[in-house]
C-alpha cells in the first residue's frame, strides 16, 4: 500500500468517527429536549390553557369590567356554571327573562325559582321546586357511593327554594301554601306560628314528620296537649295534634293515654290500638281500659279483636272474631259478621303465607250465601236468591236463633216457583 492510499484510508476513518460522534451528540441533545407540552409546562399551567377555562376567565373579566355585551357573546361557549350564573345575576333586575334562561343553563334551581316569582309564574316556580325534590328523592333511593355532596347540595336547594315560595305566599295571604312550604323549607317555627294564627293546625299534623327537631316536636306537643286558657274545660286544645306530635317525638305511651283518657269517639280508640305496634309496654293499660278499668264501662268487644290484630296475635284474633261473628249472627246482622271474618281472614293470609283455617272459609261461604241471597231477593232475582238461601238452609242449625228465619226465607222463595 502506498503512502497516498494510507492517507486516504485515515481520512475516511476520521470521517466515520466524526459522523458517529455527531450522531451520538444528536441523540444526547434529542433525549434532553422536551417531547410534549407537559415537559415544559406544569399541570396547573396546562389547565389554564384549556379552551373552556380561557373562555370562562375571559367572560369573568368582561363581567368585572361591566362589559356585559362582550361577556354575553362568549357565554354561549362557556361551560363553567358559576360564570354563567354570575352573568345571569347582572340581568336579574332589568331583564328577568334573560336571567331565567341563563340560570336554567347554569342549573341554579334557587335562582330559577326567584326569577319565576319575579315574572309572576308561580305555578312554574312550584313545579321547579317539585322537580328538585324529585331529584333528591331519586339520589337518596339510589344510594350511590360518593353522592353525599350532591345530596347535601340538593337538600339545600330544596330548602332555599321552598323558603322563597313560603315568603311569596305569605305576602300574598295564601296561608295554607305558605305553611306547607315553610315545612318543606324546615322553617318549623314559622310554620307553627302561622298555623296557630290562621287555625290551620291540621297542616302541621299532615306534613310535619320525624325529620323535624326534637325540641320543636316536644314544644308543639306540649302546646296542643295543654288546655285552652280561654276555655273552662281542662281538655287538650287539640287532642289529635297533641297525640300526633307525642308520637313523632317518641312519647307513644303518652299519646295512647291522651287518646284513651280524652278521646270521645271510636276513632280515638282505634288510633290508640294502632300505636301499640310501637309501644308494646302499653298493652296491659289498653286492655284494662277496654275492660272498663278506667270508667267502669266495658267497650265494644270488637276492639279486643282489633287489639289482637294490631299485636299480630292472629290465633286469639281468630277466636275473638268467631265469638263476635256469632253475636252478630244472633242479631241477624250477617253482613257485619261476614265483614269481621273477612277482615280477620285477610290478616291471617298475610301473616301465615296464605294459610287460612278451613272453618273460616266454610263460615264465610255460608254468611256470603245469606247476605247475597237477601240482595238477590230485593232485586227480585228469586232463582239466584233461592240457590244461595238453599245452601244456608242445609246448615241452618249453625245460626241458632236465626235458623228459623233462614228456613222461612227459603220456604217463601220456594213457594214462588
């Protein structure tokens, strides 16, 4: 190899080395260069470059600068609900219709109700409150984990929206609606005062639930249980209301005593018996009352039957029902006897998974035959009446003193054919 060829080879080798070094250098530089936007901008800065966020900030700047026309041009593309609501509040006084549209877009139910009331659309405002309440009930029923904050927000919207309606109706002298919405807004003291002033205590009984604070329930129960100072009688000023709020406050025993000691009708005894489900310790007290322990007057035995039903003592209820049905049969009141047995049978079916004693079925069929036979007879459908009474006449001895009456009715109908 000559000198010239050696130099040529050395130069070529040097060039290869230079090229390799240059490529390595490029790789090093490339590796250190940012590959994406997040390599040179922080996450928080990147969020600031989000188009909807930029639009929201721009709209906010226009609102603060009172350049509302410019903000309105952007608002169609803004997704931030708080920014939309901020612009809506600007138009609340001068253009409530425009404010309403924006509040609806922002989903602000409290402000929607306020706008609707300003526009005089009261029915729509009530509908909006009902819609929020429906959403709340749906979220509570679904029990989705992580929805606690949403439920709290909806509860607050329900209260605030209802309060707006309550105030509106109070100014309009629509007392009943005002009381109702005060209760929905959980403003129980305002509802109480207004109901007393307007003598609408029944609305408190109807709409107040155990959700109300205990101190309010006890205060209200005490008020209604106390005698009216303007009356000479020492009876509670409103016994039904007092019993209801005693029940809600957990004083079921006192509610039962109040109903039995101051009640003046069958409905009060029935209600006291119903309350026994939540206060079994008062069973002996109620039994003693029904047997005349307080005033010496024994109450209608049908209450014993109802008492056993309320306590789910179906065997004792069935025995009592048969005794009562026999008494009704002796008086010829077959319809009432059938009603007693029917009521008891339905309860037995519910408790015993559709297993009902055979004697109940047989007795009911006979009583139904007599009852229906008499009805057919009144309608002059004598053939149908005869079939019914014939069935009963075959076992007329079961009806004791009424057996002769049943047989005579059957004989009279047979003479018509």
